[in-house]
């Protein structure tokens, strides 16, 4: 994401948020690779050693899957690739399309801000409790995984808030479709 067409004071903030979005996207990608490697090792372990690797199901479900689902949320928004309903959007004038996109971003910000706040409270609670789970006689701490949700949702909130500032200041280029507005 470039800072062209943005106010100079906001450019550094955009760059910081953009860097955070990239880091979280890479985190989600690394989680996919780790999950594939871990599950493959588990399958090989079952075939060769006759038993699963301890903690595989728990680690996959508590860490890898959550990271894959929530860390790249802001990156998907940055690309304008979230699921949209375009039944009416194709008939709207460019200005109405920008208003529709801004309203959609406002709703997204409210919903994900509430989700971030709720997930933050849950993560704090799990951290204070030192939450863990047992699998195959192995004690695995799960409280760190609870921070993945507020991290991914919080980054999405930051990106959408900055996008709303972009709408409000008129720094959006004219767009022919909703996906182009979302990717602006």
C-alpha cells in the first residue's frame, strides 16, 4: 500500500499499519506450513511408530487453525477480497458506491471492535488463569493461543479505521466497483 495521495502526517501511520498487516499475514502463512508439517509428521508417526505425536490435535485446533483464520483478516481486507454482496452495487453510481463501501467499513469496524474487545477480555482471563489442556498425558498451555484472535481482529480494526479516514478525507480514487473501493 503506498502513501501517495495521503496526508504526510498520516503516511507513517499507514506504513506502520501496513507493516503489521504484512507481519500477521506471514504469521498466518507460517501457521499453515507448520500445521501441514505437524499433521504430516503425525501421520508418519502413526504409520511407522504405531502412535500419534502427543498434543497434535490440541496444537492444530488451538494454535494453527486459529492463526490461519484470524491473523490474515486485515490482509484480506487490504486486498478487498472479503465476501461481498454485489447484487445492487453494480447499479450504483460511483459516489453512491463509495458511500456504500464507507457504511460497510463502519459496520465492520463496530462489529470487529466488539469482537476484539471481547476476545481481549477472554485472553486476559485465560492468561491470568494460566489456561492449559491435557492431551495424551501432556500438559499444553493454551492461553497464548487466545491472543491470536484479538491480534487479527484488532489489526483489521486499525486498517478499517484508517480506511474510514481515507473515505472522510476524500483520499479515495474513483472506483468502478465495490472490490476496487475495498482495495483502494
